[in-house]
C-alpha cells in the first residue's frame, strides 16, 4: 500500500485505499513449483477487454489538467480554516468537510496519474503528470499540517461535545477520536512542520538501496552446465536459482551472493541509516521503541508481533518437516540453502489464459456467497484490468482502489500460467474488499489497513489452492497444487516472520546504541537463517556467504511491514478453515470485516466482527494445521507410489 505523510485527515483518506501486491513492493518471488507449460508473454493483439478504461476517472488528459488546476486552487484555500476549529461545532465540520472533499478529488487525480504512468513508464507526458500529482500531495500536506495540533488545542472535552452536537461531524468521528488518541505523540505546529520537512531526507536510504540493487552493482555472468551463459542480476538470480542441476544452482548462489558480499559494508551503512532514521522518528514522537511507534499507528497491541514470533518459533519443527520432505522429493540427503528453490514436482496443468482464470477464480470463491460473487462478477465483466505485459509497463501486480467514486483498478502481468492465476485471485480479493468497504462506508472511513487487506487477498489464494487440488485430474497434478500451497506457506508464514525477527533485532540493537555494520547485520541474519532452517538439528546447512542475503531484501526499507504478510496468512487460514467446513456464520463475519473498511482499528474490527484475536495462539495455529495437513496429503500420495 502507499501512505503519504500528511495530516491525520489526509492519512485517513489515503491509508489502505491503494493496495499493492508483494511484487509491486519488490518482494522476491517465493513460489518455486515448476510451471511446465510456457505460454506467450503477450497475446497478439491484446484484446481491448483486457486493457482498463481510465476515461471513467477523467474523459481525457485535458480533463485531468483542468481538475488539477481546480484542486490545486482549492488546496491553497485550506489554510484559511486555520484558527476556526474551536469556534463552533459547525465551523469544525465546515473545515473538515472542505478538507475531505479536496482529499477525495485529489486521490482520484493521483489515481489517474499513477495508472496512466504505469501503463507505459517511458511516456514523458505520463511522467510529468505523475510528478505533478505527487507534488500536489506534498502541497496538501503542508496546507493541512496545522489540523492535528489545532484539534488537540481545542481539547478532548470540546471535541466530544461538538461530535454530540453536530451531525455533520459524524463522518469524521473516527478521525477525530484517533487524533485525540495520538495526543501524547503529536508535536506542536512548529514541530510537526519540522518533521514533515525532514521526510525527504529520511527517505533517502531506500532510494540508495534501489540504486545499488537496480543500477550500480555490476552483475556477474555465469556459464551453466548446458553451456548457457546467464547474467545474474536480480531477475537472473530469481530465474536460475531453482535450476534442476544442483551444481548449477550452487554456482548461481555462490556467484550472486559473492557480488552482494562485495557491497556488504556499503549496504550495511545504508540499512544502518534507515534504522537510525526510524529510531529518530520514534524518539521525536516520544515512543519507547520503533516497534511501539509502528504498532501504535493502527492501535495494534505489541502482543500481536510477539505472539506471531512465538508461535512461528514453536512451529519450526513443522517447517523442518517440510524441508525434509523437500529433500525426499528432490532426492537430496544433505540439504543446503540453494536447495530451497528448485521445483519439487512436475505436472502438465495446461495454460491459464484470462478466460480460464476468470472461470476458475469464480468457481473457487463460491464459498463467499452471492453478495461477494456479484461484485466479482461485475468487476470481471467490465474493463477494470490492465492484464497483460507490454513494453514500458509496471512489473508485478497490484490493486488500486483509491478513487472513491470510481471502481477499483487491477494491474496484472498475466503469463497464462498457474502463478498468474494465483496472482489474479489475490488481486481480485483486494478489489472486492474495496467494493465492499465503499458500499458500507463513506469516503472518510472506506480506506482499510494493510493488516486486514492482505487477509482479503490471501484467503482467495487458499480457496483457489483447495479448489485446484480437489479438481486435479492426475496424481501428479494434485501433487503440483499441494506443493504450490506448501511453498506459499513457507514463503509467507516462516520467511516473512524471519524477516520480522531480523527487523526487530536490528532496531533493538540500534536503540541500545550498538553500531550496525555490514558484518554485524550478516551475523544477525545468519543466526536467524540457521535457526529457522534447522542447521543445529541437521536439517539444512547454511553457507556463511549466503548470510549476506539481508542486503538483497527491499522489505527492510518498508519499516515493520513484512510481518503483516505472516499475520495475514494466519488470519486467512483461520477463516478459510471454517469456510471450507461450511460455517456460513464465519463467512458472514468475514464479509462484515471487509465492509468495516477503516471505521475502527483493525484489531478491534477482527475481534468485534469475527471473534479473531491476533494476540492469542489460536490465531496462528490454523496455518500450522494447514501446513501439516498438506504434507500429510503429499506423503500419502508419495507412499502410494512406493
């Protein structure tokens, strides 16, 4: 998702409205089952039905230009309301309504600029439009930075009296109550302005990482056993690390991580700067830790983070069982880290073109019921997707639901394979979530948190996996889908929690005043790799060089974000386990969770609407049960063959 640094109102307007998938955020692909059928990357020609229609946002670029001028002028007038919030309930409502209406139109403006830019990032006119939209957000933030401090100066008692007196303030109740909650960590107007000015400087480590990873490191080449010479840049590594020949994949690992090892010191300084930036911001707002500050934003109890780590660590024997099963299926006795990616099963699954993807996704999601399916049917029948790759297009996949008065848009790079089908179901989970939230919430509370958003998409993947397993026509095909589901859990539940442990460890070290050098980061990450992969138990050997992997992971520049993939798959497994058992009450509760949008804090929504308490062990045990169940099914099929 994206969140722009603005006043509380603008954050409320933007937070969670535009969800980006893992690929959009730069996550390395974790799924390693083989896709045996190679489909053409781009059908010729691309049907108009698979290209989104942006005229529903603005009829033309000229219409966008006119809207930009109007919104820019309105933004300039927002500071006129400064000093009026305490005059009366009516005056406060007037100021908040003007700001919210401007924010809503500005989000629509940004959505058009962002989507048209991602169609072809080479187009100069799209680049300029996107830059103007980003700049307008900065202007909006400056024009409204006084609002939170002024609300606090009005005082809790008066704000509550205004809410009771003025119905026009009702859409802003949650925003106002949240602003009051943040009082201990909100600075005065001058302090807030100073922190806003520091934002660009504090964001530089992430940009430096991107320059290293995508432009500055001279990536080496390698000749594989079949004579093919390959360049091991980011995409080359992702493609060839799962090579069938074990010596090839060892050579890929050795070559790629040697390149990163050369930059260990520079990358260490870069990540250290990111961590110090986070520590500064936490201290500036009087938080005891960076973790506390990040959990506070969505009023998430710290116990959610600690319970996740506890439950995953207790379930490491289940992960080790998977690694041993992987070794069995690969025919490898002494597992090494470079054995984590090769496919464990081959099967002829056929192609998954767009029409087949629609049909299978719709069939798999039938347990949701007609309200959900009706919204999905509407979306799939309209031009809401940009489905296939093309030159200059943004890679990966995401859903953008920011424009409140217009439907969500979905960007895909569909390659007609099963991974594309899974991504299709994932992103449409975000899209239907957005539709449900908009149907039940005003603009001011329609935006939802990442914490819940990824549950809405991950549950679709689980339902799709079970549908495909149930309808597999051969034993090999069934093993293929079971293996895909198992590998998905490895990459989401275990790997992302390991990332989360690493994040917590390095931030706590910085808070103790310990320097974070590249070597220190490698040592911390290496210890976690060995713990998670069971080196002491003789499950998998981790070579010292591979512990520099931390330098490659972009997530560490998205502060305390990755753990939410693990909590999301846990919640999705908790819901889907009951869905698949036919519990319609739980299904209805889940729909209500999605409809709640951002009308309350995510932990409260899950508790009140569905009885899911993410601070308790039960919230994480469903995903462990699912992993064991999948392995039981795989082993039963393998035993049939022996």
